[in-house]
C-alpha cells in the first residue's frame, strides 16, 4: 500500500473525529453554560500561562544569556503553553487528545519539510548562542569573511566589515565553520620582523628596538617584550619582535612600532637591508 495514501487516510480520519466532536458539543443541551465553562477554563489557562512566562523572564534575566537565545526560549515555551492550553480546552469540548496530536504531528511534519533549510539555520543559531564562540562587538574571521559582529540572530549572523559592508551569514554555515575570535581575550601579542644589514651590531639593533618599545605607552611590560635574532638570511639578519598590549590597542601599537623602529634605526645608522646580490670583480 502507498504510504502517502495511508497518511492521507489517517489525516482524514482524525479530521473527521475533530469535526464530529465539535458538532456534538454545539448540539448538546445547555450550550451557553458549556460555552461559559470553556471561556472560564481558557481564562484560567491564560492566567497560569502569564504567571509562568513572568517566572521564566526573571529566570532568564538572572542567567544573563544572549538576547537572541532569550527570545527563542520564550517563544518556544509560549508555543508549548499554548499547545497545552488548546489540548486542555479541546479535551473539555470532547475531542480526543490522541486524534488532535496525530493531526498536528502530520501538519508539523509537512511544515518542517517545507522549511528544512530555515530549520538548519535555526539549529545553527541555537548552537552559536549556547556555545558562545563570539558575541556582538567581537572581531572575528571565518572561512569566508572577517569583520565585527553586529548582531547574532536565530537564523543569520550580521558581520560588518572594515569597508562598512554588512554581511549576513546563515547560522547553519557559521556554526560549522572555523572561527577565529581576535577580541575574545583582553590582551594580544604584536608579532613583527625586521631585517638589518650584517654590518649592524646585533646588540645595538636589539637595544634600539627595546628602547622604542619601552617608550611606547601602549606596550605592556609584563610579559616582557622580546627582540632577538630569528634567522640569518642571504642578505640580512632577521629579528623577531613580540610585544603584548591590550586588545583594543593592537593595531595602534602594530603601526607605531613599524614606523618608530625605522626612524630609530635611521638615527643609529642601522641599515634596513633587502635581498640583493654583491658581485666582486677581481682584476688579474
């Protein structure tokens, strides 16, 4: 037997039971009294629902969770409470709960198949809000884009790039992507490399770099700044420099050190060399 015919027949049977229950209810004696009971029962359920939602709001405020997840939890709980309320009221009318649940489950299955992509993004949004790999205001980098997180929604995450473009990434995609959060920690390390001539004394180069770092107000003293020889290149000596700073000062310190170290090298007669080839000609 075709499964689709089975589902259609089941839905038809459940729908017929619901219609018959409503017909019996409105044909029963003392209809106005029964309607009054239904209204009172609905009012009591609504009052209880309002009290439960108020308790939930206070609990969520104490947990201090993301706004998007806060809204999602409230919406889900509200839908469940309405579902329970409808079952209670219709149960009083005379509709069997099993028939109603079977009917709603088939309808829910059809809707879920129609919005399968949206549900995937919704699940990704919940994962992002619960695991908290980033928050609004963080600067992040994913597989496809980098920028400042503007908003974390249930379906999309909005990221503003440095050139002022707003990019909306589906949460189903961002939840499975590799994410680098550059502002999650309070401090970051600036890593730089400088190349000088072999003629420049190593200790002079190191002291010149350290003096520039010591004079910069945004460079942290702990951990101690690092400036040492890192490699001997074909035409130059390479120095690795590592300096810690507050996360918000990263780019300021990065650019300042590039400019100020070059100026200090010029003042101390240190040549910043580049790849070149020296040719020595011997006359016989």
